[in-house]
């Protein structure tokens, strides 16, 4: 009854949203499906603006060849949500680049488990060599890697630079490898989504992968980026609503963190505006977090519930708290619990 009353309260606050029926208490654990394998046909690549600019930043940092990895989801075509820079053991020269394979393995496992992302290719620069397509060595390496991992297809972005050396124009040349047949890679068109990838945004909020300097993408403007032979920067497309997998994984991470902090299973209720997470404090007292369903899944308000007499009360929390900031949410829970003890 308390939860229903709380949801009705938020329903009025969120401007006449339809009624809802709360779900039963749900455990925080989520059964994760294996990342979907790509289909063997892909003529276009979708990439977030942040990942395009992250590649440009890393390319501009070096005067010799460099590179990194591409992670995302691939159904009919690849969608890059995280472009990383290479690990510490990568080898670079004026005409050669070799990835740090151990670091790639180190990245791949948590990204697959925590976010259901898969590795499906890499990017590397040819800088000023004038080579806009994969070299014969690139071709052999990608095919061997894809066949060893039973990938039907893989993607590769060749990067070149031109103009001033300290602030070059960075060009991206994406290629698709159809590993189901013999043949050369084919050029791909590119769709660029405006803004920061939700995965990069979540990793920044969580403080993950500090070695990747995930905010560095902001230091190179889009005006210095080109796709293929285009004369102007790419036209940005409006980003779609963040996919349900990313939102579900964010909620699962938050539920796990709250479960560990409280020592009790977390109640999860789906509402018209999003979700309510309820964590036990002491005795009949609980803490209810109202979380907006739309990305970035803002924590709208936090209420302390007394299930003995049915009363509720709003408690103060930091502005801008989101579901991706599990540490911030846990800190609010612990502060409320400490207040209960005193």
C-alpha cells in the first residue's frame, strides 16, 4: 500500500501518467544472454560521436601508427558504442601497429559480462602513409582473428591524417569483412549519432577503466573529423532512445550494489515513469528510490518508508544522481541508515 501510494504521488508529479501495477519483488540477479553474433552482410557502420572523436584524440596524440578496439552490438549492422585505445604493451612504428592482445582480453570479459558488448574489430592509423584501405597484413590478421573466434563478419576502421601536425584533420575509412566467403573487405557508409555513447557515459560515472581517459574525446572538436573522402565534418543524427539492454544492465548493477550494501534483496517495481527500488534500512524502515525510465535514468526522489504505520518522507540527495552512479546511490542509502541508527 505504501508503494502504491508513493507511485500515485509520482504519477501526479509526472503530469498525469497512466496508472500502473507494481511488479512483485524481483531479485537483482539477471540472467545474461550471450552477445548476439553479427550477420554476414553489413554495408553501414553506426558509431556515436564520442567514439569517433575518441579515435581522433588518440590518433592525434601519436606521429606514428596507433590503434585500438571496437566494442558494441551487431545485428544487421555493427553499432560502435565504445572505441578504446590500445593497451600498454601495444607496439607502434611509422609503418606498423600491433595490438596489446592481453589487454584486449582484459577488456573484453567485463564488457561482455557487465554490458553484453562484444568485440567485433579494431581501428588503427596509417597516419600520412596515404593508404586508405587495409593492408595485406591487416587483411590476414582480421581474417585469422575472425575465423579463430567463429565470427561471420568483422569491421575495421583505417585512420589517416592530413594538414597541421599538431591539430590534424583525421579521416575515418571503415571496412567490412564478410568472413563467410572469400574476398576482399568492402567499404562501409557511416551514420554518426550525436553526443556521448551511453556506455562511455556509464563507465565515466562509475569510474571504470581509468587508463582509457574516457573524457578525452571532448578535447578534439568534430570539425577536425572526416569520413572517407568527404570535405566536411559528418552530419550528426539524433540519437535514439538508449536500448533496453543498456538500461536493464544499469538497473542490474544498481540492484547488486544496493543488495551488497543492505544485506537484503532489493524490491524492484516497474512504474509508468520508470522504476522504484526499495532497500531495507532497519526494522520496518526502508528507502525507496524513484528512478526515471529514460536515459540517463535520473533518481527523481528518495523516500524513507515506515511500513509499520505507512508513513513516508522525502530525504535530500545530491543533485544529478543517476542509476549509473551506483556508488552515489549506495552513499545515500548508507547516510540514511546511519541516521536511523542515531
